[in-house]
């Protein structure tokens, strides 16, 4: 009996400890939530006040009165909001306005509704823009981040030193603020995160931050219609996008498509974190898992295409260039994977072929006649155009430029060549590969 009583007393003690742990945990969670809500209270009150004032502001109403929202009207409203913002320096205001208007507003004003315009104004008038903390720079790998609950976006460098694509990317996250925690396609922060980053990168005109996710959104846009996909995005309507996809997939498979993209972005973050901390083997494991999810997601997109078109992708010129491979001696799975990397929708007559995806990293050397002495955010686009012209390419996306003793190195994320759609299957890709090989200096491992 004594042993049983001791055992019972021990169990009661353990139960008591567990109960205490649960109570402490609940208090901690409530404390964190309370602290977060307290911190976010003032910024969100400011945002709500600006949102209400926008709806009765005579200037904004005048800009919206023509009916369809025009670029010049949207720009005028964004400029008004930023210029009225007391949290941002005047010089930074100019750069933010320039980057957002050039990268996002130009060509996309038609996607905005009155509600999304009001939201843009309220956010832009009350947001804060800061340089990242030293801790974030040392332990992170990102160039920017947006925190909806306090309406702040941070940049790795100062606004002046940050390229316009990064500014536009974070500013787009900001103006699509939804409630206290979310932005764009996200729900409860973590759901819809992948499709949100892909759409942000896509609308940000190849900003190079989430290439595979960006290409997935591009393919989804080709299949469903860009206007539909991007309109759902700008109007922060993930449920609307899911209903659109549900016409061709079961709700379960639609959730799997969205969920896979979430998994991809979180896996990408983990693998980069491991790589930055010297854990290369673990990094490779996560990269492999990332590729598996990418392939799985591509196959779901293939299913959407075939159900919508009513035919096999292989029986359609359009379907073949989206999903088939133009490389021999590869498995069916590699076909989908490789082609997906290489091709991007351009217009009805042509596609863009990204030659850099067929190299293990790409550094260009001996790029003649390019003046890079004053390379920086302002000159980045001009230099990109000059390099593209020299290579005979449609577009070049630059990551960085470095001057070394043996020459100048240009690190790029993409080199796009424009190819007529009808010639996709017969084009001489080897000629393009050889053209880049003559400029590629990856083996020299430049210090960039």
C-alpha cells in the first residue's frame, strides 16, 4: 500500500507541475499577445484615422472621379500620402515615390479599386521606413521586411543606398496591409505567405527575390489570366483566388497548391539560415525538399492547365512550351523542372528564355564598353540595359558589380533572351549558351 500511495502522490505532484507549466505558458502567450497589441495600437489607430479621412478627402475623390483609375491619378494620391508622412525624411520620400511609381504603378493602375487606393493612401501616410538592426544584418539574409502590426518596413541599407526593386517590393507589401497582421494574400501571417511573396516579386518586375515562386505565379497567370490573379492580389483576396482555382481543382488540391508554396518559402528561409551558419549538409537536405515541393507544385499547375484547356499539354503548342523540355535524354520529371526554370511568358508572340538558369551561378566578365564607376541604385537599370544590348539579350537583372585586379565582374540573377513562340521547339539554344560561356567567369570566384 505504501508504494501505491507514494506513486499516487508522485503522479499528483507531476500533474501539479504540468498544471503550473500550462498556466505559465498561457500567461506568457497572453503577455506576448498583449504586448504586441499594445505596441501596434498607436500605428493602427493612425492608419485607421488616415483610412477614414481618405474616404472624404476632396483631392482623393477628385482623382477617383473619372471612373477607371488612371496611372497619373494613382501616382498623385501616392505622392500626397508620402509627402504628408511626418515619419520619413524628405530625400527618402523622393526615392520611395520614384521606385514605387516606376516599378509598381506604371502599367498596373487598372488593378486597383477604390478600396485598395484608400488602403494605399492610409498606409503610405502613416508608415515608417527604417534601416535594419545590426542583429538582423548579422543573422539574416534578406534585404527587406515588412511588419504589418506596426506598419514599418526595414531595409538592409538606407533608403538612399537601396535599389528601387527592393524598395518597391517592401512598399508593395505595405500598401497591401490587411488588418493588424496580414498583407496581400496572407492569412494569420503564415497562410498564403508563399503565393504572396511570389505575386509581390512578380508585380515587382523581376526583383530577383523569389524566382521560383515568381515563376509559379507567372505560370498561374498565363493559365487563369494575369488580370484575374493580380487583381485578387492587389485587392488582398486569397479566397477569391482559391475560388477561381477551384473551378479546375478540388478544394483539397487548391489548398495543397497554396500550401506547397508556403512550404517552399519557409524551406527556403531555413536552408539559407543553415547555409549562413556553416551547416551545408543540412542546407542540402532542405534544398532537396524545396525542389520536391517545386516539382509537385508544377504538376498541379499542369493539371489546372489541362483541365482548363481540355487537352493534354503535349497536344498544344502553348502547353508544350509551358511544360515540356527542349533538352534530350532527361526524365519526364526533369522535363517539367528544367523548362519551368528557363521560360517565362512575355506576350502572345514571344517567350523569354532565361539562359542563366542553365549555369550554376553566373558571373559575367569582360563586359566591354560598360562604365560602372558610378554603379548604384540610380544607375542599375541603365547598366542592365547596356549589358543586355551588348549580349543581344532582351533583359539582364544585376545582383552586384565588383572590380578586381583581373577585371570587372557582374553578378546576375537572370539573362533573358526573347524568342518567337513558334520557334521555341526549334531554336538553337546552344548558340545562346556559348554566347554566355564566353563571358562567364564563375570558376574565378570573384569577391562580390
